C-alpha cells in the first residue's frame, strides 16, 4: 500500500525525464526560428506600430488590454463597443454615475478608434455628471455655489484626463483639442488654458479656422489685444479668398487696430488679390 | 522489409480524408453557419454603429467573424481531428501500414489548413458581396459622397482574407505541435487558446525584454518573444474600408513570416510525434 505513491512519483519523474530531450529540441527549434524570422518581423513591426497608436501605449496594462481586444475580438471590437455604448445610454438615462463611468472606460478600452466615444464621453463626464452630483447633493438651489463650482472643476479635470488619454490613440486630432478647450472655457472658466487649446486645435491637420478665431477672441478677453492682433494678422493670409470667415477676421483686425490705435501707415494690408488660402507647414 | 520513400501523395490523401472528416463535423458546420449568417446579416447591425464609416463597420464585422470563429474552429478542429485518430485507434491501423509519421502529421496539417481556407474563402466571398451591394446602394443614395465612384478595392478584401488564413495556418501548426506531445484533447484545446493569446501579446514580451527592470524578467520576456510568433503582424483588415490601400509588400513579408513558422512548428511536430507512443 505504502509503495504506491512512491511508484507513481517515480513514474511521473521517468515520464518527465523521457520527454525532457524532446522539450529541449522543441524550445530550441522555436527559439532558432524566432531568431531567424526576427529579420522579417522587425521592419514590418516598426511600420505597423507607427500606423496604430493602440500598439504603442506606454502603460503595459493598457497595451495588454489593447493587444487582447485587438487580437481576439478583431473587427468585432466595433460591434461590442457599440452595444456597450447602447447599454451606457440606458444607465445614463437612469443617472447611474458609477455604472456610466465604468462603461465609458470599457467602451473606449474595447474600441478606442471612434472619436464619438471619446468626445461624447468627455462631455458626459464634464457636464452631465456634474449635474448628477449636484442633484444627488440636494440640487442647484440647496448646494452652495462654491461647492457647485468645485464639483464642476473636479468633473472637468476628469474629462480633460479622458481627452488626454484619447490623444494617445488619436494624436494630432483637432476635435479633441476643441473639446478640451470647450471644457476649459465653460467648466473650468480658465480662459488662458482654453485659448491655448483652441490654438492647438487649429494647429492640428485639418484644424477648423473657427478655433484660430476663438484663440484670438480669448486673447482679447484676457486683455492681450496686441497678441490677438498679431495672431489675426498672421492668420488672415492663410484663409481662403472670398470666404465669409476671412472677412470676419479682417473686420476683427480693423476693430483691434482701432482699439490699439494703430497708425494707418502701420495697419494691416491684405495681400493683393486676397489671401492665397495657404495654411502653414505641418497643417 | 524495405522502407518506402516519403510520399506527398499519401500525405495529400490523409489531408483529403481530414478535410472530409472535418466537413462532417457539427462544430465546423455550426461555426461556419454562425459566421456566415453574421456577415450576411451585418447590415442589420448598421443602426448600432456609432462613429465608424458604414463600409468600414461592415468590413470590421466580417473580418471580426473570420478571426474569432476562425481561431475557435482551427484550435478545436485541429485537436479533435488529431485525437479522433488516436482515440479511435485508426492512427494505429494507418501507421501499421507503410505510412511515415511525417506523412501523417503533414496530411493532418494540410487537411486542417484546407478547412481554414474553405472557411476564409466563404467568408471573404460573402463579405465582398455584402460590401459590394451596400456600396452600390450608397452610390445611388449619396452620389456626392463618392466623387470617384467605388472606393472599395476587392483585391484588398482578398488580401486581408488571405492574411487571416495565414494566421489560422500558423495557429493550426502550433496547435498540432501541442497535440503531438499532449495526452488529451482538452489540454490541446486549452493550450491552443493560450498560444493564441500569447501570440497576440508577443510584442509586449519583446518590449519588456528590451526595457524590463530585472534581468530575470527580461530573460523570461525575451524567451516568450523568441518562441512565439507576433500575431499582430497579421492585422491587415484594419485598412479595408478605411480608404487605405493594402500594402502588398507587407502581404509578401507576412507570407514569408507565416511560412517560416508553419515549417518550423510542423517539423517539430513531426519530431515530437515520432517520439510518441501511440
């Protein structure tokens, strides 16, 4: 009776020993193959990684999550994320803050590609969740204004953090910078930060011209009129000829020149034949 | 008794038989029908699409079905078709005849690769038809959105389907390698899925081996990075439907990469199977 465990132990040991050489050969063979095929893999991987921001995340946890969802779900990511967003809407209607927040994270973890999820998610965090928290604390009438402001600022910072995360997946995206600027302006009331973000939005490829105009408007609001004028003077030649927005910019230049009492000799003169409509390099 | 030379004909016959056997399996029919109906009914999911262009959404769904159900089919079918021969003792009968073990493994592999190919061809064909029909109706509804006519290149669809098949072929070779020394079908299936996950995260192991903190962690990560292929390289379907042409040189490089791993894993499976007692 007592010899049975000893026998089974020795059987296992013999079994492992008999397989060990085969295991070594298999591991050695795969390692050799991996080393040889690294020559093919390395250049391909460099190109692919440059194309897909999800594959070059700094955080190992986030990168692992993306690796698994990308690999196992593949194209299903889109439909899984869409259904998660629908579920999120149900929770949003119920004003369930923790569940909405969880699904907001989940939906972008499953599929970080659509901007829709990031931008609308940031809006929900900054605006809706602020209202929910104030309502939960007793409503706008009973919660002191200072506390309302504090809640709004907390939510705004969370939303900006989400947008910063979005920028790791969508670098050089104007819509994300516009959204950030809107939150900084309307929630944090940080005009200087919003002005800087609108400028960053305009600097991105395909950045909207209105972001450049808003940058100037906010500089004006900050009392930095000379800076605003210099900005608009630099902007105007880059706008399309005959466009309504181009005329608005010229009008604002004239207003600022009047405010700053710029002598007629030094006032801005549009290029002959109107602005060429070219945008600066990198745009 | 004289030893017969290695015969590709025998390997092909075993492969044909494997394919036939697979086609009779309920699992194959179930996964194939599920994937086909999902792709065929993809337009029904359009209302649930947020943010992505419609054709991209349809293409994503199609290749998602191919990758997801294809991987499940490949791992399960490889394990099942290999172990059915062992458990039903047909392998003993077959190998008692002048048939090389290498021919048996090659035949099994060819059969499974053919199963994966049939799956990918059917799904790619159906996806192409769905996309063609939808693009046609979009062209009629919104001609201004298509100033240069059709935007989908069907050669790109085929290339993406082919690369998906290459990935399944590598996965099949690795699952067969596991099956060659494994004692149970369940162990093979579970390990096959682990291999699938590890291969998708292989690039993280490479990163960790380059930037890891401890020497031990770097060594372990380096070993994983060396032993497993990088399945993220096979992710070509991202380009389809997004207006980005499929880079054909990448398709060629991925083919070489996949072939290298298939040959290596196949040869090691033969070596391991020759040492095995049936």
